[in-house]
C-alpha cells in the first residue's frame, strides 16, 4: 500500500445544504480506481481481524464503499437505505432508523438480513455526531447481533461522541477534517 493523502480526494462544499453548514463529498475518492482500491484496503484490513460476516453500508456513499469492503472481506452487504426507495407493498420486515441527514428523515434496514449472532461492521462516509451509526448499532443489537467495527472515510466525532459509541473501534482514513463552518464539538 502506498502513502495516500486521502484529504486530496475529499471536496468540502460550503454553505450546503443551508448557509453556515458544510458537507464533505468523497465522490472523487470513489471515482479514482487506484485511490478507491487503496481506501477499501486501508479500511478493510483492520476489520479482517474482527471476523465480521455482514457489513451494513449507510446510504449512499457508505453503501458504495461498504459493498467494496464487504467483497474484500468475503461478507454479505446489508443496505441501510432511505425509506423513499421502499415500495408501499414491500413484504420483508423492516427496522426504521432515526436520521436527520436524509430528506425523508428516516432510514430502513431489512431486519431479516441480520441474524442472531451475526458479527457486523458498519460503513459510512463521514461521521460527525455518529448518530446514524449509533442508531444502526442499536438495531443490530436489538436483532441479537454484535457490531464489531465501524469504518468511515472521515471521522470528525468529538471524544465525547466517540465514548457514546463505546466499543467497537472506529477505523477511518481521515480524522478531524476541518472545514470553515464545521468543527468537532465536545
């Protein structure tokens, strides 16, 4: 593995979705085959030792990245996706997750995709408060499975928020990425 400064592949979009806010876009990291490969390897290698059998990818970029990590690990991928994409007559059992980052305010996880005793790794693109990852972890535990690791491109969680997640460890490519409008808050 070469030394890659993954920050070069992250765009900070200021004043979006509203003035005074910012988002980090990892699209360029996903688009470049060599960098994407390096990112997947860097995030998957520490998770190999944790022996997960499922990866949950949080929509949208976390699902794209999580799919590649699941393939690398030889695991299944379970999407945590916006309920806007579930038809009204969807027949599989679904757990709903609270989230304020999505237009419809909720994510869904097909509950029968997680079996009791599963060892789960969660993948997202950018952790700020970790609220979505924490919600996914609670559903995983409710279903009788265990979260063994979390992987993300950018980890901007404060130490206080990291403690709330407790164990598992968070594996990231970039820690404490500063933007002009968003900094970690304890």
